[in-house]
């Protein structure tokens, strides 16, 4: 693995990102506007349902952050397909892990910027988050890690299924979020759904966020999140490696890019 | 040492052969053309040489090394595909990105822009370029690493005669300086003008490999050769 090649890919992703105005919309416009909407909801509900609105607002920040980290990685791969460029990238001798790592680093850099903006909006307009920022940082780090893992999983699927499945980049996360039950405590769900939620990449994370906001313990959720994320990481690494090699054998890679 | 060496190469897609027992040797410094009808396996063969496709059986060696195992050898090769990249970046940014990937300097980018007489495109975005300009930029990209072997797939397809001629004379210059050039084409004029040796591929099989001059002596024209082998 060569650092110079990974740096070159990050630089390339940055230039492509700057040129893709629709991705700026995804990064700033949608998350910030939805936070403003939920922020006003939190102010209003604060009058009669104390923490409910605040909870919805903070969960929304996590949800947006998870989406940005994951989709930035997968959209960078999609852009190579859309612009018939991956051939060119791979014949430079770049390896599949360098290719992936470049995308992960770029995504983490750009999504950190996004997170800072979202937290600033929450802090300046809606409520003081300074008191819980340390606990939140742990969960934001875990969210980033989990989203990277999910992006590797989706990249593997994309290589296996081919160019027609580019939509996985922006549609997959919604499925995992749905079964992670972001806005409702897991205890209110039937047992089977609780098991499903706990097995989802973000199920324990959202439970942890809710616990922090309600002043409860959250360490158990952190531990479970790490366990689930590492389990997904093993599957994702296998799927990415298999998918990459499979697409080169089946000819899908040549057709995709 | 051979520039490209292909032995007993097989590739199937959905049960039918796309490449079948392909054996081919390209000498260092050669100007070699791969001729064949649509769907004959030209691009599949190129993709396999470049490791974009994994073969079912057989081996590929580039400058004596297996590119599937020793990826570094790909740094000595470059490629101009039939489908050119459609980047939205400015030409200079597009080329600088690849220069970084190859570890080449931005001075190399400037030199190629000058050599190919496209310095005026530096600040243009990819989508603004004409087909001929895109081809020249793709060629510039393919020369960033000063490749020992340059592989081209339909290098001048769809270009006007003037641009074709410019690209041809640039490729001839490169070949004189020692670059091995391996290209696939349908264009008889192009093949006749450039190639020293020609391989004819049909249904994934190499039917003939011969020096161009011998082919011309035997068949009078490349068109006759094509019609005889391609029927």
C-alpha cells in the first residue's frame, strides 16, 4: 500500500467533489435545513414534552452524519463508473484496498466538516450541547466507523450486482435506519423487533444517544455497537474482496467502468 | 525479453468463449495491430492484459512479469480506451490527478500539453471538449508515466482526418523513441499506416499473426485480408 497513491486519490475525490454541485446540496443543504426544521420542533415540544423534540433533533444529526459518511464513499465509486474512469484509476497499479482507503479518508474529512456545521447550528440556535459533547463524541466516532463499514458492504454489493445498482449508494442506509428504530426506545418494541434492532448497525447507537439525552447509562450500548460494527466489518471486508474479484471475473467490472 | 506475452488464454462469458486459446507475442519496440470484427474479442483481450478482466485459464506477462501478481509492472504500461473518460474536471486538474497517481510531476503534464498542442485546453472542463480534443487529452493521460508499452483501443475512432493524422504521427514518434505500441482497430488505413505486425482475431481466436508487408504482398490490400479471414 502506497501513501502517495492514497493521497492522490483523496486529492482527486476532492476536485471531483468541488465540481459536483449536487453533492454540495447533499452535504450541507439537506442536513442543515432538516436540522433547522427539527430544531424549531424541539423548541415547541419543549413546552409540553420536555426532551422529545430535543431527542428527535439530535437523532437527526446522527442520521444525517451516518448518511454523509456512507454515501460519500459509495458516491465516489459511482462517479468513477459514471465518468468511465475506474479503468484509468486501476491501471495505474492501485490496489483495491488503496482505492477504498482513499475514499474512506476523503469521506471522513468532508463529513467532519458537515458534522461541525450541524452541531454549530444545533448549539447556536436550539440548545447548549457543550455538557454532553464528550459522550456524544464517542457515539459520533462509532457512527463514522459503522458507516464506513456499511459503505464497504455496499461497495462489495455494487461490484457484484453492477452499474444498474448505483442507487444502493443513497438508498441502502434508509433500510438499516428503518430497522434501527431511531426515534423509539427499543423496550417498546416486540421482542423479535428488539433483536432485529440490536443486530442493525445503528440500533444500539441510537439507543445510546437516547440514553445520553435522558441522562441514563450508555456504556452497554457503546460495547454492543462496537461488537455489531466489527461483525459487519468482517462480512463487509469479505464481500468487498469477493465482489471486486467477482466483477473482474464476470466482466461486470469492465462494463461498469 | 518480450513486451507482451500471452499463453493459452481462455475467457468465457455465460458459457460461450470470448477468448479461446489465445497465444500472442509482442516484441519490445513493436508497433502491433490487433484487427478483427466487432465482438471478436479485441477489447476482452486488452482488458485481460491490463488485469481489468481475470482470465479463466492461461497467462499474461508484461515485460516478463505477471501483472496479476506483480501489479507494479502496470506502472510501465498505459492505455487509451475506446470509451474515453468523461471527466467534468478542468483538463489540467484531470491530468494532474493522474500525474499524482503515477508519481509524475506537473511539469510532465505541461510538457504533454505542449507536445500534443493542447495547452489551450488547460482551463477547459471535460464536457466542453470536442471528440478530437477528448482523444488528445486521453492520450496525454496515457503518457503521463512515460509508458514502455502503450495500449490503445480504437484510438482514432470518430475523428476527422486531420486529428487522426496528428495522433498517428505522434504515435509514430513515440514508437521511434522505443515505446511498444499495441492497438486494436477497425480502420484499415490506420492499421496500414501504423502497424508493422498484425494479428487477426475472430470469435476469440487468433487466426493469423504476420508482418504487414507480407500480408500486403499476399492479399494486395488489408481489406482483402480482412474479407478473407473475417468471412
